[in-house]
């Protein structure tokens, strides 16, 4: 689905003036000469401005923005960006059908090609079958623990990690990848938008930027990235880009750049891609608490603090076992809490995930989606670990109100080909597997079934319900941890068991059991559960040699 585009230049100003004079004196010509660009709602409208003035460092010397007025009279601001040479662009996603008006503003008031350009376009119905165009952009509605489309339709986040994918892939590879993710029910793609330690500047034909205190943006890098992000949306998926990778050490813009430069770079990336269907990761793999909190709050407020901007939602992709939610509870620019639980189900990792700050704090925080966007990664061959991946992911989903989860494969995130090694990640032997092996591996397919499983229920109403488990978890063996979810009136209760166990589920409501089933995530199959009734509980024993979910549905008398 291509965006509507309009190009304005100094020559266009004169032509527009002539047309306006003709319309003033010859009103009968209106229908013959007035032609507005047309665009589907929830698609991208783009204005190209050609400046007669050249600037030494355009990103610093001048700034432009568009003020868009909707058919209902609401106004939104969209920042523009320099696109190389004397070309500038403003991108915007309309959210109402009808006639829109726009006006450009430029800090260089003498540049008539950039300042005070006006125009209009018509926004019409979008006939695409894809949810992002049918139901609208992804947003977070106040008071919810989940994401929705603009029309309120719940959105289950299932993100696949391709950190280097958008930068390293060919267009054909990227299409193959996205088609596979779409077919397997993934809904978001997690990737990085600049050089970082996992793909340093010297490994790129052209980096995203150079400089530290004063940046030089390289538009050619981002022009190539434009195509990859467009492909993500064309597949009906949400782009989840990282702006500033922030792992400790050199080679990461979130660490290397001083705060003003970090803000400048992030604002450029936001201006360029905010009109796409995106979910922003302001920082990546960073520690955003304690001594670092003031820095990242300052960056977040500067980049995403505009109240009149129709911007996309924002999160911080944190380093492993970091919990910033309490410290950022009052940050209005932050829409989603994401966290990372490492790449192995060690005892400490499982304990943190199932008994740590997520389970302890979610009830006391302002309602926001809470998502583990980087659980245990999947490996192939002799290191096959699909069972460990499933446990990691399902423990995370059951730890907070259901909103979604991330997934990653060791050969996919660096976008490896046979014989390659990932940069700066301790990989000593050349890879036997490719990025494509990663997405076709066992857990990749198994995890892809989760949206289908949860869509059987009003999953957005499911909350952690440890009180439903009458049999306490063994504190000495966290690997057997069972976890429960229930809706507000407990008509639906789900219990996850990582191993064969006998469960006792509290049942005190004036209701009768309607159905009891086991769901096996490894195979995507179901089986009727055999249950026994006690005075205030239901008992069931899993009969699988792997993990399972007990599904109980009750009928009110």
C-alpha cells in the first residue's frame, strides 16, 4: 500500500498563486482544476519540500514541521526531516476520513519553499483486510494493561527479534522473513535503526550517522531503511524499532552520545518513521534506573513529550533483569513497560521471572502493558531448546496481565548466513545455521500459535491469579513453578504447568464447571481434562511429558 505524496517547491508556489487567481475570478473553473491528493485512512501522507537554500548541517541549521487540521477541526503536529541534498519531507498518518488541511512551518522564516506552504488532501476509507489498516494504529488506552487498535480492538503483541534484519537483509530475504512471520501469527518485528555493537559502523556500507557532539546524518542509510519498514507494514505487522542501543561500552549510540546528540538522533528517527505503524523502543538493552534514570527521562520527555503530536507509543527495551517501571510510573510519555529475562532458565532467572518485581509490583502501578520482549532465545541443532523457550515465554505471560511477549532465535537476530559470526557477542565458531533456520525452528512455530490460543478468550481481561492455586509452589524447586490466570469474575481460569503435576484449583463461586481441557503448546493440540471435585477445589493431573495449560471455563448458575 503506497502513501500519498505531494511535492511542493518555489516553482509550485507561483503556479499555486496563478491557480488561486483564476479560481477567484473564474469560479466556474473550480471543478475542472481542483484536484486533491487522496489517501486511505491509516496510511501515510508525505510532503516533499525542495529548498532553494543549502545549509551547512541541515539537521542543526533548520527545522520544519507540518500542522495538520482534521475534518473535525482537531490539529496535530508532525516534525519534518532532511532527506539529503536540498530535499525535506514531512510524513503524517491521518486518522479521520474527509478533507484535511496542512500548513508547514520552518525555523528559517525567509525560506519560502519550506515555510508556510499550505495544502489539503482527502482521506478515504481503507479497504485493506489487514488489521492495522482496518482497525487503525496501535495505541494504549488509559486504564488498560494491553494494547489496542485505534478503534479499541485488542492487539496481542507477539514480537520477533531481528535486530540486524532491516540493515543486513536483501529486499527478497526481508520479504521471505516477513511473509513467514505473518503466516505464523507474529504481529511485530523488533529491530535496530542505527549502528550498534552487534553491527558496528565499519560493517555497514554507510552508517546511520557520524560524530559525537555534533552529528552528521547520512540520509542514504535511512532511505534504505525506509523500504524495510514499509515492507513490515505491507505485511500487516507492526515495526518495533530501537532508536538508541544502550548496552554499556563503546559502539552504542545510547552510551556514546551526550544527551543533546542522543535527543537529536532520536528526534530525526522519530520524524522519519512516526507516520508508519510503529511501536518505539527509545533505548535498547540499557540500564535505565538509579543513576541513569535522569538521563533517560530527559531524553524521553524531549523526544516524545509533545502533547499535540499524533505520535506512536513508546517503551524502553531494558537489559536483562532490570525493572524500571516503579521509577518511571509518572512518566506520561512512556506507554508500555518491557523487560528482558535473559537467555537461559537458570534458577535465579526463573525466580526473578515468577517471583520477582513483575509479579510483586504490577498491581500498584499505573496500568500499562507489561511485556517480556526478550525471553530465552531459541537455538538449533545440538543446542535445540524449544522446551526452555516455551517455559520462559509462558512464565512471562502468566506473570502479569496478558498483553503479549517477544521471541528470538540465535541465528536470526544477527541475520546470519552460513559461515558467519555475530559481531561482539562472543561467537567463536562460524554459524551452521542461517536467519531462515531460526524462524523455521520448533519454538518459533510453537510460539506463533499463542495468539490463536489466547484469542479463544477475552485475554485482555486475564490477570495473574495465584490465589486460585491451593497447592503452593515448592520454593526449593522453582523449575516446577505453576502459574494461574483468571478473568475478573473467574469464569475463565488458565493454569500453566511446566512439568507433570497434580493441580488443585480453588473453586468457591456459585458456578458450575462448563469445560475442562488441556492445551499442549509443543503440539498445539487439545485434550479433555479429567477432573475430580473437592469441597472447594477442582483437581486435575497433567498427563504430558512436557508443559501444558489447563483451561477451565465456568457457567454461572
